[in-house]
C-alpha cells in the first residue's frame, strides 16, 4: 500500500529539520533538498496532489522553473491550487500530459527530476504509473539532467503493477553505464515486503 501520510505537504521551514532515517519519501526529499538550488530548473514527473512540485518550487526560488506532469486533470487542479495558496504558481509549468512526453515540453537541462510512482493519493487506484511509459520518461529525464544533476524515484512494490515496475526499473538502472551515472538503491530491509523503495541517480558526465 502506498503511504498517504508520506505525501503530506512539506513546508519550506522544514529545511532545518534534523535528519531521520524514516522512509523512502524522506530520503528522496533529502536528496532533492541538497541537489536543487535557487535558479535551477527541475521536473516533477508525477504531480499528484502537488507536494513535490511545491517543494521543488520552494527550492528553485523566484528565478527557477519546475516542469510538472500528470495524466489526471484532478491532479493538475489540486497542484495549481496548492501552488497558488503558497504564492509559487509562477515558478511552475503544469502539464496535463504523460511524463513520457517530457522531452516535448522541457527544452533546457534540469538539475533534478523526481518520480513518485503509483496512484494519486485519495484518487482512483486503477490509474497508476506503468513501466512502459515510466521507462520512456526515466530515459528522457536522464537525457535532460545536467552533469551533477539527480533523478530520484520512489517505487511502491506493494501492489502488482508497482512490483513489476520496481523490478523492471531495477534492471534498467543496473544497466546504466557507471562512467556516466552513479546509481543508488535504498531499501529498508526490516520494513517488510512491499515497503516503498528509493532510487537515486546522479549524472557524472
Ligand atoms: C503517487 S502519485 C504522485 C504524488 C505526488 N508526487 C505528490 O507529491 O502529491 C502518482 C501520480 O502519477 C500519475 N501518473 C500516472 N501515470 C502517469 C504518466 N504516464 N505521466 C504522468 N503522471 C502519471 C498519477 O495520475 C498520480 O497522480
């Protein structure tokens, strides 16, 4: 099961929080917090309720840009509202489009891209990410990354499509050239079957 509590809004003031070895989502945030600076461009490949988009907008600042994607209107509307409430809508480009089309919309190198796979928390569990389109999007994100940029992916193997996606993703990322990319796979060994996992890829050259 996806942990909805993990998708709660992260406020910019949480930057000063003490590090906790807590969850795949927390680790993903920690990497993004370190990687993204004011003025950067970044991608949220799975907008959902907009929490990652908001977080990235808070990191890139007034002069940065965040490109965000989701196939559901409901997600785009929720994200738009969240960004407006937080005064950050002008930093984002929200696309109601599959992330597999990322290269059509993002025409500049990005410092970070984040994928939070699975379904929309509180939404239709039948509408989930699928490996075939995730693969295309992950490849586009890797192409768009600047040298030193990071791709962060949270996978949820607790449901059949999520397990398939995690397995294929692991194979795909394991095959990346270690001269171009450093690939990390974080998994909580004592969290039981199906616990969320985090993948972090940094482009080295
Ligand atoms: C776990 S949610 C993302 C949560 C979000 N990161 C947040 O912070 O609220 C996964 C999202 O991926 C979306 N999704 C599924 N297939 C997609 C695709 N091909 N392209 C973009 N988004 C997709 C779903 O509609 C869902 O909203």
